[in-house]
């Protein structure tokens, strides 16, 4: 029910109960003077109406409270489920990123080791070429000095 309609309905019920109470009081006063036994029956009737109205109002309120509690429980369950879902997805993404990072770090370490080996091999090759070049140059210098 829309809030405006609900407020109008509540206002109407209040007005009815207030006017009914006023009428009952007026009639009760009139009846007391004229009829003694009808006085009690009207009074009892008014009390019964008031009590039934109170019971209906109480039943309506308890129904609304029950629905509210049920909706809140459902909402809490839904929020908890969404939170668990998001947490598990986040954890999976985090784990996959950690695995990817570990794989990249392992690959980096392997490449660094390979580069160090290649650098050492290259350094030895340069040292060998340097020795050979020096030997060739020394022998040419010696052969040139002997010829002169």
C-alpha cells in the first residue's frame, strides 16, 4: 500500500474511532438517565468495539513487525551471501595474480642466470681472442724486428 493511502486510511480510522467514542459517551450519558439496563449494554458494546479495534490494531502491528523482521533477515542473508561471493572472487583473483607474479619471478631468475652464463662465456671468448691477437702481434713484431 502506498504511504499516502496508508496515512489517509489511518487518519480515517482514527477519526471514526474518535467520533464513535464521542457518540458513545454522549449516548451513554443520555441512556444513563433514561434506561439503566440499556446503559450497561451500550457501555459493554462500546468496550467490546474498542477492544476489538485494539486487537485488530495490535494484530496489524504485529504482522507489520513480523514482515519487517523477515525482510531484515532476508536482507542480512543476501548481504552476507554477496559479501562471501565478493570475498571469494577477490581471493581467487589475488591468488591468480600471486601465481602469475611467481611465474614471472621464476622466469626472471632463469633469464638472469642465462644472461650471467652468456656473459661469462662471452668474457672467456674475448679473453681467448685477445690472447690469440696478442700472440699474433708479438710474433709479427718479432718477425719484423728480425728482418730489419
